[in-house]
C-alpha cells in the first residue's frame, strides 16, 4: 500500500538521518589524532555557531510545525507549550542524575578521577538520546526539509561534543583510537532515539505535535544549560556570541528557502 510504503520510508529516513547526526561525534573527535592541544577559544566559537544552528532549527523546524500539527491557534500553542515544558523537565531530571555535563570543561574538577571521566561520557551519551528523537519526530511529520534541518543542526552540535568526550579520556591515558571509539559510540545512541521517535509519532499521529514540542524543549534545555554557558567562560565569549547569531541566521535562511 502507498501509505504503508511512505510510513516505512519515513522511518528509514528518520533512522538514517539520526545515524548520520550521531556519527558526527566521531568526526568531531578526529583532531585528537593530530594534537592534544585544541584552543578553547576555537571550540567556544564552534559551539556558539552550533548553538545558533540548533536554536533556529528548534524554532522553525520543531516549534512552528508542532503548533500547526496541533491545530494552530490557542489549541496548537497550548499543546506546544505543554510539550516544550515537558521536554525541558525531562532533560532537567536527566541532568540531576548525570550532573557533570559541561561540554568542554571535562568530567569535573578532578580530571585524574577515571570514574568521573566515565560518568561524563555516560552523561553525554544519555543526553544524545532525545537529540536522536528530535530527528526522528521531525521526519515523522512528513516534511523532509524539517527533518534535514534538525539532523544538520544536531550533527553540527555533535562535532565539538565528540571532541569534548574524547579529550578527557585522552588525558586519562587512553589511546587515541580508544578515545575516538568512545566518542563515536556516545553518538550512536541517537539512531535508537531517532527510530523510537519516528515510529511512535508516525503510527500515533496525535502524538506528533507533542513529540515535536517535547523534542524542542529538550533541545532548548541543552542549548541554554550546556552549550551557551560553556561558550561564555573564556576570552572568546563575544566571538562565540557572534558565531551564534551567524549560525542562527544561516539556518533560518536555509530552513525557509529550502523548505
């Protein structure tokens, strides 16, 4: 049946896109094969750019479609409001269990503590699950441009995140190949989240607006709590802010032109 074929294609696309976004953590960790000294200012600028990309994708590819899928007007806005807050609360609870997730600060104050290093890796891995869900849910709406926008945004954000996972392990004496492998694996939980998100949203249509807005809330929490504060700690805070604005307007332009 054509409808079943379309649903299957959307599920496969959602899984594939979240898989590619997840592999970006491995791509981001590649510099460890060439140097152990990555300027923090450069990482802050990259993170700022990624934050701008994610903010625009959250606004134009998740929140607006969520309001439209919820019926528009006060009903659609109300559904989006509930979903956004639920996504934020969910990530807040995850953060309470895994508190040491400052992206470039490493696994805590004591970098020689191997247990804390692995706690940091676990925290990043858990945080990647709702990011994968965001990609899957976006594809479930049937709008390829929305799905691609979210996948690109999360993939770009995962690049500096992968480096942030690999560096602490490198400092703890792990080989470069082992640190790369862990960074890549931390991102490969995203396809699982993507598969879950696209399947549930596709076969339970009333869930779609809540799923979109839930993913938006989760992404907003990550941007506000993890990424932006990290970019404002060093000397490159203003260039990082400029990079955020550039990332936002680029994604806004592409989302509207390509959509």
